C-alpha cells in the first residue's frame, strides 16, 4: 500500500522579505533580492500543491522557480528546487528526469562544500531509488543511516531521514522497527506543527501495520490521518486515506466496509475534478 502523493517535505522560505527604505534611490534593494524572495515563496506554494496531488500545477511552478533561481545564481535555492522537481517527476512517471534532478542537486551541493546539503540530497535520491525499485532496501537503509548523521540543523530533514528509514525497514519486513522509525518522524512533525506531513506519517504507519496483519491498528492510524486532513482541508489526503481504508478492509475480507470506504474516496476525487482517480476507484468498487 503506497501513497501516490509524494512529496513529503514542505520547504519553508529561507530568507526574510527585504524591507527597503524609500527615502533615497540608493537604498533600493534591487531586482535580484526581490526575485529570490518571490521564488522562495513560490517554491513553498509548489510543494504544497504537490503534497495535495496537483502535480501539473506544481511542475509548472517549479520549472518557473528553477528559471528564476538560475537568474539569481543561488545554489541553495537551486538545490531545493531540484529536490522538489525530482519528487514530482518521479510521481508522474518521468523517472529519468527525476533522477537527473537529484543528481544535479547532489553535484550542486558538492560544489558548495556543505556536507549537510550533500547528505540531504543523497537521502532524497536514495528514497527515489527505493520507491522506483532501482535499489535494494538494505542498501538504502545503510546509506540513510550513514548520511543522516550529517544533518544537524534542520528538524524537517531529520524527520525526512526517519521517514525513509521507515520505508526501507518496511520493505525489509522489519515492521516493528519501521513503525518506530516513522513515529520518530511523526513526533517532529507534530511538534513543529507540519500537519500535512504528520498525516502522511500516519498513512505510512497504517501501511506498516496492515502489512504486518494488524488490521485494527492500521485502520486506527488511517483515522488519525483523516482527522488531520479534515482539519487542514487536505482533500487529496482525505481521498487517499479513505482509499487505503478500503484496501485494508478488502484485505481483511470486509467487503461492505471496503465498498463504503472506496465510495467515499471516489466522491472526494470526483469533487476535486480528478476523474482518473475516480475511475480507478470505480474498478475497485466493482470488484
């Protein structure tokens, strides 16, 4: 059971808006500083769009962000945009382009000499290799364990490293350790109030519990995800969680409950205008 929306980390703006005095022309901040600030804000919007399943919108914004980051010649901005582009491109099936973006991010980080940035980029790429089947789970787990020690300043990236550990451990069928890893991510997201990310943590916990045969607690985890997504009005997250509930019920042989959950997910996708996902759920309801 795998959530199609990836995009797990919402990047916050790295710089403050520049307040310029209008008393003299010499204090004008200049177009480049304004452009960088605008791009930071647009990157945040793009990540939110991706997290809610609006991939084409996210790609359009991210491509424009990349153009502006090139104009600014801002390495940090370019790296974060490439990481986000890689996530979205992989999600929509453009695998080669996704890995090219992650490789570009790693190379840019290496040029900067910032070991923390290099490790962050490598963990993003490792996750991509795991979900695309390009790498064995144990090799990904080993790489993340090795690189995570370099990440000390960003709690969000620390949380992300725990998420990837959880995914690798899930693939290795180490379900208890997988859940504990994702709970480490969840604790950070709850403390920092990153609720969309916390919802996805609960989604992953549900998948781990379902794979281990713990249907009752898998459904409880999905109910937690739904509660968060209702609060923040995350329609994509709601639809994905209801669909997952249907999968869990179907696996447990609860045909009536599965159909009800699928119907609820379908209604949300249809209201979003996502006919492709709605049609896919029609097939599940009919089976």
